[in-house]
C-alpha cells in the first residue's frame, strides 16, 4: 500500500497471547500510569479565588471613560455605533446646559447610551473608532443576568466611577486598565 | 414465661448495640467511600475534586445525600409498584446483612463481660456470605425488571448472568483456601492466620481470582456491565430517582466495603496486627482489640483504594470479553489451583 506520509501505523491484529488474554499484566501497567498521575501537580484553577492572567489584548465588557476632573468624555458622535458590526450600541445625544460643565467635557453629551451585551461580540471596534478616548474594553467578563432586559447595559452600568466622589473605585477600575496597558508595551 | 427468664438479656443487648454500631459504621464508611471515589478519580485525572463543602470538601457526602433525599420521587406508571420499591430495599438489605459474620476484632472485656466483636460467629460463615451476596443480585434483577424499561431489563439480565459466571470461579478459588483452613468460620480462619502466616502466602492465585470475581460481584469497573452508562443509560437504575436511586448507589459502596472486609479476613489476616505476636501480649487487653480494629480498617481501606484505582484505570469490558474471561480463563485457573492445592495437602500429610 502506498501511503501519503510515513506516519501511518499499521494496526496490529495478532491474536492475543495468554498473558494478554488474562489482561492482568497490561492492567497493572495501566495502573502504574494512573498512579503517576495521582501524585502529579493538579492543573485545576480555583476560579473565583484564582483567575487566569489575561492576555494584554484581552477584550472584556466596555467601560465609558471620564477625564481627570470626572467629566464624561463621550460626545455622542455615534462613531462607535457606526463601527459596531453587531449593531449593539445605541445612543441619544443632548446639549450641555449652562451649569453642567462639571458633568460633561464638551457641549454635546450622550443622554442615553446603551450596549446590548447579548449582541456585543467584544471585537473592540468601538474602542478603535472613538476619537475622544471615551470607551474602552475592560477586563471584566462573563456578565450574567436572569433575563434579557438586564443584558442591555445603560450608561450607569457602563460609566467608570467618578474620580472626585469615588476615588477608590475609580483607581481600581483605572488600575486594571493601566496594568493591561503596561503588559501591552 | 420461664423461657423469658432463661434468655441472656445482656447478651441480647450487647449484640443489638453491636449490630447498631456495625450498621452505622458501614453506612458512614460507604458515605465517605463516595467522597474518596470522587477525590481519587479527580487526582488520577490531574484534578482536585470536591473541595467546597467544608475543608477539603469533607461535607460533600452529606450534601450529596441531602440532594438525593430532596429529589422528586418518581415511580413509573407502567412499572410493578411493589417490586419497584422492593428492588432497592433488597439491594441495601443484602449489602448490610453480610457484615453479620465478619469478625471485626478480638474479644473485648467490658464491665466484667467478654464481648466478641462479631455479630454472629456461625460455623458456616463463608457459606452465609456467599448466600447473601448472591441474593444481592436480586435487587438488581427485580429493580431492572420492575422498571418496565428495555434498558433496565437488559442490564438486569447482564447482571444476573455476570454474577452466575463469576460466582463459580469465586467459589472454586475459595475451595482451595478452605481445604487449607479446614473451617468455614471466619473467626477460626483469622485465628489460624494469627498463629501462622497470612493465607495470601499460600494462595496467591486463589486470592487473585477471588479479587477479580469480587470486582465483578460488586459491579465495579471493569465489570460494571449492568450499569453501563453509555450503552444502557445507567442500566438497571435508569427509572429510579430520589433515595431509591441513592440506595442502589449506596448498596454498591456498602458491597465494596464488605467484600474488602471479606478479602482482608480470608487472605490478609483480618484483624491480625502485622509483625506483632498478639498471643505474647495478652496483657494489653482491650488495647489489643482496638489496634486490631485499626489494622483491619487499614487493610479494608487499602482494598477500597485498589477498587477505585482499578475503576479509574481500566475501561469496561465488552460483554463477550467478560464471559470469555469468566468461563475460559478464571474457572480453569481456579480449578487448577484447587487441584494443585489438594495434591500438595495430600502429599504433605503422607
């Protein structure tokens, strides 16, 4: 027979010898293999306590960014929604009123910003499309909910904590990002 | 009335307490066997195994038992209701009954009474074990038949024919042992081993055959054909739910414990402490019995580990392989072993 590669192994169809036919010796050999595994280092990762280190380019759930003074960066330009291949993002723009300068960075802001996490494919195109560095993908993953409605994340779910009022949470959210950025370089 | 006065009430009480303790102990051990099985399986597959309920998952068997109790109890409409309930009960009952003749340790002196740590020292101990173990298959057969399910019925048939095939070889391998001991009483067999050597030295082949047959009798892999998950959908207990299923699963573990105990008794000196002459240290009294129990439990533990080790190493036999091994290999080997033993005994006595 002509074989394409020299890796093909012919099947051994010899009748079993007596030693083989009472199985004991071969079973003993097998048991030695399992015994070796018995004392081997376990590969299990104890998930909630331990987590696997992410790759530097990991793309998790989106976060809406704030600037140093805690103002929302998003100007509701709609480029992220346009870039989104899964059409998961929708938003409504509004004009900044006088006295709201501490809340929004520019004259236009997103009054409503929603991402449907059931549609999102975590491709990261929104992050790439954003001219204002307002949206990026975090290391949070596996969002869970009991119904479909709760998978539509609104602006409150997505916004990063305010550095002015919640400095610790902000630092934590930021730190995760910085860590992954550092790995990136 | 006179008859009532002649009963040794204290003996009755002592036996009742012993029965309660032995039954409880074997149930608890069976419970923790399930835990050990899961841990050993995990370790052999490079995993950790259950470790969430309590430290090292030590409460896992309790959680499993609770789960089984709280499950919905379903009795199929088309099943035979009486037999359907009888099946698991019988499996459990026969599994527990075998404990009665096992000598757990030597005599204990308590409150001026000499208490034997054996529920019943019947002079036909081994025959009793055989009788009860063979009854155990009725649980499987009745359950499988009463389920009115083709898979269950097939599994029941398989189980029955498997037990018939392997009990033969088991019995013949034991005849060789009995020719040497000259007694069917388990206590006598242990005492003989305490005085001379363990029977494994004289009957290695007999032990091997007995062990393989014990695997088959307990329905353990590689002989778990009657509950083959992937061909028969769990086999005879497919239609069972809740604690009736639990009883079947539990009976398997109790059987494993008991057959380990029988093997340790027959071939490995029972409660004999290795490399230690008990009769020269009779002054130790009750401590001797305690050490005896510990040694016996250790031996049983090693056997149980061996059972599990084999289970997680060897895949299930095909049915024809099972029958070939039983009828064409083990029975001739056992017969040869018996003949050789008989011949040697005759020659030595001349």
